[in-house]
């Protein structure tokens, strides 16, 4: 689709000025020093989206602990967002406290590749995880008919921050991998010398290895 520019992993999140339920915001500058999860939903007053917003809000404390903000988005207008979150509070007892972008012209959604022609004119369920330096770290896309697993998004933020902090990788289903449990993976050796160093560390019990290219450790 002409005009679509999807940021790729490792790129700076594009500079955008957006209207939200919390006023005008500039992305990513207003979140400098913080991580944020920007997620789009197809439309206000729809059942799956309502369950997702409640689920995101219920996990907000976990995101806060990770220094990570939440930002919603759809092609609805601000008044629709406000009325919808009022409905959620009055009927489901959950107050949505994070901002929602009102992208009523669809400009932001098109810049971020959130509108897919084969899935209609509404935004699909996109997720962008952006780090505290404004760099795009993870992108997910779900179709309208599949609600997201919010625990997985929390897990992904934790995994990315752990990787940054310790220079490691995380295995499948971390921190509940069937074999490694909550242990993390030491990046593979990039030279013969480094390979020998890894094997020496394994002998000393500093790390454990299935082989020299597959080493892991506890944090």
C-alpha cells in the first residue's frame, strides 16, 4: 500500500504528533527515558477490543514496574474513546488510565503499517514495543478476530530488558522454559579464542554448556 512505512526492528520510532485522550503528545520524545507499548485496536465499542483494554489495564502495574507506559490507538475520534472508556468503567468497573490516540484520519496508522487492505479499513491489532531510547524493539500483528495475550507482551518487555542489562538471550517461554527454567542463554562464541574461554568458564562452573555453542547461566 502506498504511503505505508513500517518501522523495522532497531530503527528509531518515527516522530509523530498525536491527539490522545490525555491531550496532544509527541512520540517518542514525550516518553524519553521510558519504554512504551503502542498498540492499535480495530474499533471502540467492540467486544474483543473491550476485553483487551481491560486486560491491559489490569496489567498496568506490571508495566509500571518495568518503566513501561501503555498507549492505545484506533481510527476513532477522541469523543468516542472517552465515551467508550466511560462505558468500561461504569459497566465493567475498570478505569482505563493510559492514553488512547485518536487517529480519526488514519494517518498515524498508515505510517506504522497498522491498516492492512485485505483486513479492511480498520487497524489490525498491532503492537510496538519501544525502548527508553526511542528504538523499536519488537513488533507484533494480530488479525481483528484474535485477541492478544497481554502476559506475553509483559514477558517480552521483561525479556528485552533482561537481554539489555546482562548481554544475554532468553530461551523459548522464558522464564518458564521446560529445560532451562529461568536461566538465560550466553551468546555463542564469535572466535576460537572465545570458544576456549567459554569452555574454561564451564569447567569453573561459571556457566553450563550442552556444547561450546549452547551455554547458559543463572542471573
